[in-house]
C-alpha cells in the first residue's frame, strides 16, 4: 500500500486538500496507463468519516459493484448508492385476503401459484446481529435485494443471515408484516412506499395474504428506510432518470475524510492561535500498488501476456538477439543496447541461445511495449525489426540511426499516455 495522511485545522482546509488529492489520484491512474479508472462515492465503513471515494477499474472480474448514470455522471459504489423505487398504484385497493399456498414459500413459487410478479410481493429477509444473535427482520419489495452494508450502518452492528428463524417466533417462508408478533427488530424498506395490492406472508404455515397495502395496513407512523440495492435501469438519485447502470470493478485506491475520529482517540492535539488545544481534522489517502499492477494487467493484456503501458513497464524496450552466436548479431545488439542505456532508456537484452519462438513467447510474457529484433536476415538488409507489443506497429528500421528511432518511439508512446492525464489543480 501507498498510504498518506493529512491534518487540518478547519474543514474548509481539508475540503480543499481533498479535492487536490482527488485530482492527483486521477492523474496517477491516467499516467499509469489506465485512464478508465473512475472515482465513485463509497461507504466509509470501518474507516469512519462522512466523505470517501474509491477509485475503480471497471472490469467484469471485479469484486465490487459500481452504479453510475451516463446521463449526469453520478457514480457510487453499490454499498453507498441510494436506491429509489417508483411504484405505480393500482386503481383499486383490494382487501386483505388469506389464501392457502401450501408448500410454496419462495417468491418464485408463490408467484407461479398466484400468477404474481415479484414486484407485486412483499419479501421478508431475516438476519442476526453478530454481537448477540438477536434477530433483525427487513421487509422490502419482492424484486429487491437487501443492501447489507446499509443495514449494518443503520443498526450499527455487523450481521449474518439468520440460522433458525423459528426461535424468533417467525414462520419461515410465510413471514408477513400484518399481525406480526416477534422480538425481532422489524424494519421496512422504502421500496414499499406507494406499493399496492401486494402478496405477503400470513405468519402461519401454508398461508399468504393478498391485497396488502403498506400505507393502509401498517401502523400509522411506520418508518421506511433505504435498505436495498440500486438496480440496472433504476432511478438516478441525482438526475431522477431511469438510467442507472451496474458494472463490476476492482478497487485500486481510496481517499477518506476521517474527521477527528483518530486524532481524538490518540490524543493528538495542536495549539490553536488562541492558545486552545484542539484535535486536528484528518484525511487519509491510499493506493493498493499490487492491486494497481494486477488491474493494469487485467486491462492491458492479450492471450499471450501483459501489454504494459510504457510509463510503468518494467522495461520500455526489449532487444531480441536471434543467433547470438553470430558475431555481427552480437556486435549490433550490444551496440544498440549500450546506446539506449546511455540515453536513459530502460532496456532488457535477451542474449540467450534459444529459438525465435521461445524468445518471442517470453517477450510477450514480459510485456515490454517496444521490441527490437536483431537477426542475420534483417542485418543482411541493413535493418532491425521494430515492433509494438500491442501490435500497433511493425516495421524495419535502418541500423544507422536506430537509437534515435527507438527513443522517438518511446517519446511517442509516453506522450500518447500523458495526453489523457487531467490538468493538475
């Protein structure tokens, strides 16, 4: 990890520095050759604080879920994204009716039996607090998933899926909010606001209720909380359009406004201008260096190995000397290697007595962005072979002036990456 911390006497000063750190991170990732890394609003979790951002490389193999709106640019980690559900009310409110559903317990089973879509159901999800195993019951619309991070933050306790709901006086598979008697903490998600004529459990085996209308059938003053995940095509919390998209991503860095949580805990103080001792306000800025390398490799590779951006490549150039036993090949290769090294280029010289296939295969695995092949055949034409690891160019270059040609190519590739780097603040 690359970790950094900042300390401030005012929130305004932290805000200004945080903005600069935010931009610096954007520049770092762009200069590392992955300008598609995006910053998303995140949940601060165990770090504390109210403002935090994660920097994510979008990829299907990512372990995190990212929500963003292409219309207005809103971006957030799924854990921190507000979920907005719009319910279209039915013209007529049906009465609560108890129906026999037998062994049907899941949303899919009950829906098939009663010809009901998931969005016309009220789902019960049961958890237990890690601290004391007490039960927490969440009701939400049947097509929504509980966001466990939101739930954990709301009840201020880590949780796990309930193991034995009967101990909480709950009828597994038939739990409903009407006539419920339980010691569990009962919470209602906002996805139920405005919903009408839902199907829910009847709190007894083999029965469900139809015609459940939350605003009519729940006690007056029932609180509805944002406890579910945003969905593809959902409502953007910023622009209000049904444009949310959900993607996977790898976290490669994060920044936090930590407030005074740690400076107070550690007794860290400074003397203010008026002589009063105060705890400074703190910021934290991290980059997972190993994760970043792995992420670049994920974003820049082919079937044969990594294609390193020239700004972070272990070597900018690899010289492949075919037939190193040939004196003309050895002399030409060693001369070019020395010239490039003396000019400040980062060069790998493969002078092994192996076949061309083995040498090129290993060069692909090492991923140097520029390759110079020196062989008896090319030298017979007075040339070296210059090629890109990403196959964007392949050409013969004269042996005379080869150093300048290779250095120019290094500059060209570097400038192409730097052109995508945002301006500094």
